[in-house]
């Protein structure tokens, strides 16, 4: 079992190293392309990809917050509706005891 874990760890380290190497190559190619075309762009594709990943995480967080707010809003509306129904019932009971409210002319 430990041997399998060690092999997996070695493979993961190798994959991480390859990704780092690929990231450097992409940045170098982008820099060379930007220099050749005279582009003044300051953002590398890897930085852009990281920014997109961060934005996705933030979007998920905001979506979760919105869902939580919707649930809280539903709970509040249920509570308000219940209290309003209770108030209407109490008003009807008082109206039956006291009689209809007469308007002064």
C-alpha cells in the first residue's frame, strides 16, 4: 500500500513539474509573440487563466450567498405571512366581539 502511495506521490510531483514547465513555455511563447508583433500587452495567458479561475471561485461564492439570501427571504416571507394571517384572525375575532367599526360622519 505504501509503495502505491509513493508511486502516486511521484506521479503527482512529475505532473506538477510538467505543468510548471508548460506554464513557463507558454509565457515565453507569448512574450516572443508580443515582441514580434510589437504588442504592449502586460498580461500573460497563465496570469489570465489564473484570474479566470479566481473569478470562477468568486462567482461560485456569490452564487452560494445569493441562494442563502433567497432561502432567508423565503423564511422571512413565510414568517411575515403567518403573522399577517394571525393579525387578520385576531381582527376578525375582535370585530365579532365589538361589532363592525362604525365610521364617524
